[in-house]
C-alpha cells in the first residue's frame, strides 16, 4: 500500500468510509479559498462528527507528522483554511448544531460547524441576539470565527468574537481534549483558554464546541447613509460616532468608486444624485426607536452633504447592500489582494489618502478599493490588477500602515497571506514566546503549518 492509501484507510477507520473525501473534483471546494488566490493539490478531506473522532484524527496525524488544516465554512480571506502542501483537511461541517440555550441569561452552546446565521436565529428565538454579524453569516461557522477572531460589522458595540466566547472545547495538536464549557459567564482563574484559542488560526488545535455570550436584542433599529464632501470629514465623523451615539451598532466607511462598482455589479440605483466623496453608514439599535437620536447626531456632524435614512427593513437592506456587496463586486474585477488593517484614531484619513497613491506609484495599472469599519479606524484595502503572487504592493502598504503605527491585521488574521510580515506585528522576543505557546499545544507542528507563524518562525525547543 502507498503511504496515501495507508493514510486514507486509517482515516476511514476513524470517521467511517463515506466521510473521507478524496475524489479531486469533490474536494476542490475544500482546497480553494473564497478569493481563488490560494489553492492546493488534491488531498483527503476528513469529516468527523464528534470530538472523539477529531481527537483520533489528530492523534493519528501527530504520530506520523501529517499536517492538518482545520476548516469551518472556508470563508476566510487570508488563505488560512486551505491546504497548500498536501495537508489533510479536517472539516467541521458534520459537527454542527446549537446544543443548548440558557434562555433567561443569554448563553448558548454550539458545535464548531454551526453557522453564525444559525446561532443568530437560535438567539433570536429566545429573545436575544449574537454580537457578531458578518456578510458571510450563513456560511461562516462558530469554530472558524473563533479561530480567526472574526469581528464583522457590530464590533464597535459588542467587540470581536473574543468578547463573546466564554468557554471552548478544543482538541490540541497533541490530541488532548480540553474543555471548559461549564457555564460561567465570568472566569478569572488565570490563563484563559478561550482567549488563547480565539484568534490562534487553527495553529494550536481544533475548536470543537463553544459556549457563547449572547447580546441583548434591540428590535428597533435605524440606519442612515451619509455622504461627505471629504474623506477627512467622513473619517473624523466615523471615529466620533461611538462617543456621540451610545446606541450605535455599526459605523461603516466606503468611497465613491467602490459604491459605483457595487451599483454597476448588482444593477443598483445609487443612493444620491451626486456620487463623489466618502460615505458613512450608521446603524443604531435600541428598545426605543433611535431615529430622533440618530438624526440629531447626524445633524451635528461637520461636512455631511447628503443623508438617506431607512425606516423599514427593506430600505435598511438596500442601504446595507452598498456596503456589504463590496467584497463580491471587487471579485468581479479580478482576484484581489486583500489587506485588513487598522490605524490609531486620527490617522484613518491619511491612510485613505496615501494608500491608493502608493499602490499606483508601484503598479500603475492596479486599482485600490477602500472600505471598512470606520468606527474603529479599520480599513479593508483591496487591490486588483496585480498578479496574485506578486506581493510588492502588499509590502509597501503594510509598511505604510506600520509607519502610521497601525496593525497589519484588524480582522481577517494573518493566515498564509500575511505570515511573511508577522515581524511588523510582533518583535523578536514576542515571536519567540508565541512560538513556545504553539509548541506547548502542538509539539509536532502539524496544526495549520505555515499559517500565522512562518514554518521557520517557531520550534518545539523554543
Ligand atoms: C467586510 O468587512 C469583510 O466586508 C470582507 O471583512 C472584507 O473583502 C474584504 O476585504
Ligand atoms: Zn470587514
């Protein structure tokens, strides 16, 4: 038997015959990321349906030093969930479902493969909501959003995924199952496993279940789209809203060229007759109608030239499409290079102004698309018209972000796309320590090799 056949047979013994996929056509979607920028050769996809099967798969692979790429909804944008070097894909799609809801106190336990949409629906059935929302809600999963510490469009109010996770069950790269799904909303007993695992991008182990804190449900919401004459005014307004409007839930920024692209790609009418300038989408939610409060704040913001207010759900959805369809619209132009940075408040306008100029000075035919979570000075910089393997523009933009004292990832994580620049995020001493944390969880280095920490960036000997 070839080593591949031996591996396939062993994995089948663990998860059952039909749950190891190896037909290259069937596995294609597990081996390619959403953007199409990252794809790997044929490799088995294992679909366990229990924590025990996850542990047995990891233990088998650990003993033979077979790499594993854990995969949730495969909606990541930094190449962190696709096998590039023949690693086994460990898909959590069969380990799904909301397991329990403590309705009066707003806590929910779900298996890792449950979609965020299903978590939101279960929360709403019990009078609650979930603090994380993102455009890929019906594909992105609990495990994937924990591994990447997904932020989404409500983080300005509820924080990122890390703020919602009160317990995890995780199988480490050593094959050991750790669980603290006990149920408390607070836990201050030292090193906090959920916090360590959240954002670890599958490099420490596989999250199998999680206990999530739900958010209060504010059923009355108002959404406004503001057009500003200048990026400076729009950025300053976006950064100020949180202090002016306590009921704010989202503060999103985008620009005229992105809006035009979205309108053309989806055949949408533009929101205003004039389209130049910069846009801020604000959503407030409360138990009482927040429209008056929101209008007063909008009226106090300098530089607003047009305002559209959505008072019903259909109108709300129309305004959101201008923002949420950016990702899909950009993909119609070509395979984008995606950066998700943040700068300290006060520097957002400078970044918005300098990034496109910098990109065109290096790649005159490239297009730079800017949009993001303005309330937290977080910006998605998408660049089209550049070869997928040429990262000269990425390098220049990330160094500009460094010069502005920003962070090279404010949402999507490091993945494979940004592992090369990890030194811009962590100094040498910090990187060594991160390497030791990885080695403690995953001494054989089988978990998501090459993601987050470069393959050479850590060692089991520290
Ligand atoms: C968003 O904010 C997502 O819409 C995707 O984080 C961003 O496509 C992107 O770069
Ligand atoms: Zn985003």
